[in-house]
C-alpha cells in the first residue's frame, strides 16, 4: 500500500492514474542529463526531445512496457479529457534502456496550456514478450485500461514531473 508521504500519492498520481502499488524495480528518466524526480518542475523547453530511460534491476529475459501520460488535459482544475498519451515503448529488456524496446506510440512533446500538468512515466513488467497494439487515439487514454487489456497487472515503478506553459519571462 502507498504511504501517505509517498510522492505519487501526495501528487495524486496514485488515484488519478494508478491504483496503489509497491515499486519493485528502479528506473531512471533523464531529459538532457536532467533527472526526473517526483513532483519536480521541468520547463517544456527542457523536454522537447525523447528522454533517456533506463531500468535498474530485472534481467535480459524479463521485458517491460513504459507509458508516459498527462492526466491533466486540458487543465488540472477540469481534466475532462484525462489522460493524454505521450509515449509507449514495449519489450524493453531488463537492465537496458528504452532504445532496446519497440516504440508503439512515438514520443510527443509535452505542451501544457492551462495550469501545472503532471507528466507520468509508468513501468509495467510484461509476463512475456508480446504484441501490444497502439490505442486508437492519444486522447482519453486510460493507463489502467491499457494495463488490463495487455494483462500487465500493477506497475512496478512510476515517476512524474510537473510542467506549465513557459512565458518569455520564465525562459530567462
């Protein structure tokens, strides 16, 4: 069970996107050598290219799926389009990075317009190497439904960052 002090619970990632889970694999996400930490803010200009994603743990016979989603679309006060899908990579061998997997949905640059958005990376352990079909749309994606459709079970790791629209003053 997630602890109240857990950043994924405090940041409402557990609840809005995921059911409570116990992390069992370490993963790291970096944009241009800037690591992603739960709840930290990154500027949209920092996340224009695909992040480097690595799995720490597991083994080469174990495969993982990475999902990146924004649960705050169009804005956090009324996210009626929840969730927007930004990236899916499947069949990532344990102890490697996303470049060894199969990109099912290409990386889409985060472009928050209204308020502060959460961008969530979720890692699922696959039961085997498998074909994962891309969703019909990036809009109104459901991480929970996607996991159920592909028989992934609960996540094994997750991390999120916050971002909001950059003004000229914020870029300085």
